[in-house]
C-alpha cells in the first residue's frame, strides 16, 4: 500500500498538465544580426588527436529566414572577406564553404579544404550557439591516401 501511495504522489508531482508547453516558432529559429564566431584552436583535433591550432575569431553578419520550423536558409558574411550559405537541418545550423590552398604539400603545391561549421542554440542561454568547425582535405592529397581532418570547438555569441 505504501509503494502505491508513493507512485501516485510522484505521478501527481510530475503531471505534464502543470508544465508550460514549449513550442518553437519560426522567429525563435532564424538567426539575424552580427555575432562573434570563435573556433577554439586550443582544443583542436587533427585526425582525432589533440593538436593545437590557431584560434580563429571573426564577426559574422547572419541573415536567415524560415518558411517552417524545419526549413531555414540564409547567408553569412564574415569580416574576413568571405560569404557562404547557411542552412538549418535537424536542429543544427550548417555553414559550408571551400578553403582554397588549405593543405600545403611538401612539393610546393596545395589543395583546397571543405569547411563545415555546424552549431546549435545553447539550451541554457539562447543567445549563444555551440558546435564544431571541421575542415577536411581530400583523400590522396599530397600523395597521402587519407584525408586531413581538423576539428575545433566553435562558439557563436553576441559581440
């Protein structure tokens, strides 16, 4: 009898009717404005091994619009002189661009890298986004049959 009373008390205490309904709107998802983007080189990984890289900090001006809670697109303009598309998919934002001459080879040539920055809104602070900045060089570049992959923690915050 005591166990049954405890289960009933816990059920009443956790009743969902007392909790406010959280629903995302299109305006909650879209990103618009100028934000500071930081890729933290102190915690970089090169091919899954920690390896210090330079920290990269820049200002991004982001414009995006959503036609639904799963369909958002826009553009990022960086103060470093580049522009790239941004899209929202599976609760994550993605910025993809090609970095020319990213990987330098011993013979003096270089190859481009594919940068994908993916991030999500911090549930504890909706003004901050957290994620990863990953750049991948093509397999076979510089005569090495494995891709070079560098990944760093990424944060997007108000300036």
